[in-house]
């Protein structure tokens, strides 16, 4: 589980590089978030920075100017970012979940400013700023037939002849990046942080650190174990003696980032028409198919590692053997 520490150090170093270009109050805001996840701190710093540069027309406001920011300025910004142009010049609407994260970032920042006496009044202390609302979207997941289609695509390659040739060295890595989240619902961050020493091939288990720093052991099925064994052999050859403990390495022989994993998933799932598949949708696939096989919503919560105070007592009693059986039952579908 050393991979999580390596990733945390990488992200924290990235944050420090950003802060070096920002005013001193941003560094103090960062320190006020010491209890938050490193990925959350990075996201908040980025979102706040974008707002401040927007407000200051490309320059960060001074501490005196911070006191002049009103709830109207923040609401105006939240309205402005609802729509944007993509790289092809097409207008898009920002996802509600993204807007909620930006809102939370700014609320956290101005709460810090008020508590640290940088400003006299927190603009979020009134009802003038409308909190974005998230709507219940239909769950997007892959059917067993679609899972088999994507796996076939990964094993045989996607794109033109040159692309297919380049993918051959990485097919076992890529099929694992796709299959592991489907079999046991791992989040993409946990997936990127797995080290070779976290794999127990004999007992078919992986040690991981999930959201909130929760350490746990997840199961994998026989077929996934075969892919892992094949990838470990291929990985050793591809590393050519380079020092990297990460299970999933990039073509630069370094640990894959969450973005690079997302790109792999996107490349191979384009064959599924009408569905935009992300690593999170692979978790949805896992949860949906576990429920369809077991009809046990509490077992689904246990497999996915959801935290919910209401059903905790009921699904905490689920035995690890039940989880193993559920994983193997769902894996057999593919």
C-alpha cells in the first residue's frame, strides 16, 4: 500500500508548485485543509485559483481587495461557468456535480478567510448564493455482453493497424484496468496506487487504500488472476530494470495517473454505442451486477465500500466469504 503514499507525495508536491505562484493567503488556506484528502486539497486550490483570477481579470486580488468580494460576485461567477466551449468549439453545460465541487471549494475558502480575519464578513453567510443542485441521473453501466465486447476489443486492439501494434505490449495491463473495477468496484485512485507487493496471487486478494484512507483487502476471480500473472511477466520485460513498484506503469515506465487510466478506459469503451464509460461507470457496473446476482443492497454497499450510517450495523455483519462469493459470481458473468 506504499503506492498511496507515493501518490500523496506527488500530489502534495504539485500543490506546492502551484502555491509558489500564488499569494501568501493561498498557502495559509492550504494549511487550513490539513485534515482533507490530498486530492481534495489539490481540487480546492485549483477551483479557488480560477475564481480569483477570473475576479481579478488575470491577477490575484490583494488582501484588501478580498474584503470587497461579495455574494453577487460569487453568484455571477457560478452563473458564468455553467456553460463553456470545448476544444472543438461546441458549447457544453457543466455537470451539476462539477458545479457542486466548485461551490464547496469557494465556500471552504471564504469560511477560512472569515475565520482567519482576512475578511470582515463571509459572503456565504446569506442566501444570495444559490447552491447547485444535483439531480438523480440514470445509472450507466455495462451489461455482461458489453463487458465481453470491451474485453475482446482490448485483447485484439482498437483503432488503426499502427495503434493495434502499439497496444499489444499493454493489453494485459489494459484489460486489468478495465476488469478489476468491474469485478470489485475499486475507485480509479485506489487502482492507480496498487503496488506489486499488494498482490497476493495465491489467495487471489489485493490490499488497497480506499477513499478516506480506509485500508482493506479485495478479492479477484481466477480469470483476473491469470491476467495479473501475465501482466507481471510482461511488466518486468517492459521495465527493463527500471525501478518502479507500481502495478500499473505507463509507457514512460512510471506509475499511471488517474487521468491516464481514464484515457485507457475511454479508448476501449468507444465500441459501446450510446454510453460514455468512465472508471466510475465501471463501479456502477460492479454494483448493478452484484445486486442483480444477489438482490442484497447491503452486500453491494460492502463490496463498493460505501459509507452510510443507517445501514452500517446491518451490512457490517456480512462475512468476508459472502463478498468473495459475490465477486466470483459476478466475475463468472464475463
